[in-house]
């Protein structure tokens, strides 16, 4: 395969990574706020989480198959449970998952979209008192740390994001710390177009998560910043799998850094864009290593699309339930390639690509400065384990991380 083919194939697949599928199950008759205050059921579900998943079935519904497909190649392990963990969830489909040290059971069933609309339209006169009472009752369950609230996008169950987006819900934390080490969530979500055209427009869900909260919310202090640094291949699993399905050997190392300003740190303007400035610094590092950044003309020639069209396609292919986290903003994409200068590139047998992605923080949240990601991929011979290219790729990803951390430390 020629260098041009490596580049063209890698870009084409990038345009479509993080694909979706969809669907629904049985019908919920009305909104009943009876899940996060069901103390006995919660205790029973957490006990079930501590036992190994043994009674796992085959994903049969559209939602189950979509979640299975989205998880292929990731660290998450799934069990499509033959029955719910508690009797009160009869009629729900449940999936037990494990991710690193965390375990969760997410259950869902179809719900009429009209109920979600009614909740929004008539909240004050019809639901407000009930919702407040629901939260207060949830705090009293044994094991709760007393922190219960309405669900926001960042606490919507990750396993459901490929098929639905948060509408409204409630959660209560468990454990001896704040934030808690565990969480129980109950809510309603609107399904993706791929789901709704073949099934329900909305779902009701309940999730019991043990250890997931710490994994998803953990941040480290770095100077004036609170950072979440992720080097898990999950972020780009769909991208790598799509490349492999096209017959392109691929090896990946990456870093994704989500950036919050510490509330007590001196205020910092969001203009100019911090993620873009960090991307510039990382790009210079790659250029010092002999990478060349592809121009708008190169991208158009290889893909038939402009950079803006690529960004729009990536935005559309991001997990449906995670799009709100991007605040409606298109991710900015840069691609640098190294096609010579190291043994694995000789004779056009391999190449290394560096994808830089940036996203801005939430506009009205002064401490949210967005995120910057660097994916380093070896193609062809540069993906092989028989030479030193993999170590080189890992080192480049690690150096990208260090360059960002050093730049943040100075601000």
C-alpha cells in the first residue's frame, strides 16, 4: 500500500468514526418516581454488582446490538443480563458492564416521548413538589452520602450515550466521600434518530454504578488547573476497528486532556482559545520530529471534503448522548503525517499519523476550558510489533501529554 493510500484511508475512516445504531423495548405507562428512593432494591442491586456476571444472554434488541457494536475494541466488558437484578425492574432490559475498577448495571425500557414533553411543559404545577420529595427521600437510604440531585449531561450513564441523550433525571451518591464512590440514577432520555426510526422515541433508565463515578470524575491538580487525563484506547476504539476492517494494520497511542481552571486560581480569559494554543504547541513538537501538517488543499485532495466538512462529520458521528457536552461546537481537527525518516516507512510500507483534536469549554462556565487530544497512529509496517515503531508511537503520545502539562503549568 502506498503512502498516499495510507493517508487517504486513514482520513476517510476518521470522518466516520464513533458510529451509532439504535432501538427500544417495552412501554412505560407513566412517569413514576420510585427508583432512587427504593432503598431495599438499591442494596440488592449493589450486592448483585459484587458477584461475577454468569447469566448473560445474546443482545437481541436494536439498542442492545448498538451498545454491543459501540463497545467493540474498548476496555468495557458487557453482560446482557437474562433478567433484571431486582423484581421491581421487571420489563426492563439490563446490561452489566465493567470498566477498569468500576462496575455498573444499566436497565432501560421504552417510554412515550409525550411523557417527557409533559414533564418539561408542566414541571412547576405538576411535578416540582414530587421531584423535590423524591430527592429528599433518596438521601435517607442507608449508605447514601446525602448527596442527591438532578442529573446533568456529565452524569448521564455512559453506556447509554451511543443510543440516547439526557432529558431529565435524578441521582443519589453512595460512599463515605463526596463525590461518592457509587451512584444510583433514574431518568428519561430521548433516543437517537437511528433508534427512533426503528423503535421508541424515548427510554426510561435506571443505573446502579459502583466505582464508575470515581473513574469518570477523577481529576488531578496541576498548578492552577484541575485536569482529567485519559490515555485509554476507548476514546478511539471505533476508529481503529474501522481501519482494521478495511485491511489497514494500525497501532494507536493517545492522550486526551480535559481542562478546568481551579476556582481559586487567578481568572484567565478564554480568548484566545487555550485548546487551540495547546494544539499549536503539540503540532510544533511533531514538526520537530519530521511530521508535516496537511494543508486544507491536501485534505480536500485526499478526501474530497474541506476541513469544515470533516469537523461536521466527526461531530455528527460522536456518540449521540455526548454531543451536548460539546456545546454545539464543531471539534477542530489537524492531521500531521510522517512518511519517511524511520525504518518502518522505508519503501512506502508504513506511515505514522498524528491527529490533534480540540474542543472549547462551555461558554458560560468560566472555569471550563475545553479539551485537547492527540492520537498517534502507526499504519502498515509502522503498526508492527517486530520493530521499534510501537515504542516510538507511545513515546510521542507521552511527549504530547508532557508538552501540554508543561504549557499549562506556566499559566
